[in-house]
């Protein structure tokens, strides 16, 4: 698992209240599931809930959410798209300790893919493909499709619309 440590490091650098109080950030993994289809070998996916607690937090609670979402935009972007709310919800609880401090608990559903490839010597290598990223739609584009003889089969222009598309590189390929 790479994401729990990566998120911890990111939050410790991003949230001023935690920079000098790193022991107040606890991260656990719950409800872990391993999935494999044996397609292409022993590659698998981990799915789990990251359970994060920040104790005695005196900063702005919105800053924690903002920092979390900036990390998720790169590391679990489908949570930002909120495609299916019941599957992708981030749950939080806050307990007011006194007039200035909270204990915050945030639960985030995460997944990680692990690709196994067999080397020529028979040993296996594990790699971690990049997460799918959303990119903004480009300007309208004209397409023309020709047959083998050069005859025009169809032509069209893509829609001029604001939006985002999900780019998913195949495992082992870098964007």
C-alpha cells in the first residue's frame, strides 16, 4: 500500500497545525479487499477505507478538506468527479473539544492497483501504474473518415462544450 503514507506526508506538509505536531495525525486502513481476475498474471487491486484522525486540531477545518481534495485530484480523481455518490462518499465527524480545538475523523474510500509481470528469469516484478487523470475537453475538432480507396465515409466536428474526460493509460504505460 502506497497511498496511506503518501497522503500522510502530503497532509503533514500542507496543514500548518500539523507541521510541528505530526503525532496528532493517525491513519488506519479498514475494510480492505483484494481483487484479482488472473487476467495477465497475478496483478490485483486493493480497495479499502482510509480512516484518518487529527486530534486537538486548532486550525480551520475547511483547510483539512481542501488539502485532502487537492491530494485526491491526483491520487484518486474519481472521488472528485463524484460520479456515483453512494460509492464515493467521504465521511467525516468532528468533536468540539473546547472553544478552539476539534478531534476530526475522516474516512476516504481508496483503491490501488498492483501490476505483476514475470521477468525472463522467472521472478516477478511489482509495479504501480499511474492513477487515471481527468483532462479538460479540447477545442472542437474536425474528423473525416476515409475508406481504403480514399472515399469519404463520414465527417463531423466535436461539440464545443466545457467538461472533462478520464484518461486511463494501460498498465505499464506512462502518460
